[in-house]
């Protein structure tokens, strides 16, 4: 698949949906599937970043995150660079 603006929107939207869904699930339940709280917080943080800082997102990096098998592990080191001028926690 080639990197297009349509693909940007698809990847962006799906990561936002996953992050929103995770935010509706109790942390105790999530920790039964992955006992690392940071794992879940990184996914939610990425969703929040995409919602609130949508302009200037590095879509090639976002695509790389989305296509990485264990994408939440990848989030922990790559969320901040999605927009090179913004660092958030």
C-alpha cells in the first residue's frame, strides 16, 4: 500500500478509535492483558495527541507505529516525535 493522504486519515482515525476504546475500559481489566500500565497510558496518550495536536503530525511515523506488530511498545519511545515541536507527557 502506498503512503497517501487517504491512508493518513485511515491510520489516524483507527488509532484514535483504539485509544478511545481503551479509555472506556477499567485499568484493572486492561492490566489483566498487559501488566504494564505505561503500555495502556501510551496508547491513550497517542490518541489524545492526535485529537488535540492533529496539525503537524508526522504521518510516516504514525504509519510505522500502526504497522508495528506490538505497536504500544513502540509508542513509548515515539509518541513525542509525532510532532517534532511538541513534547508532552
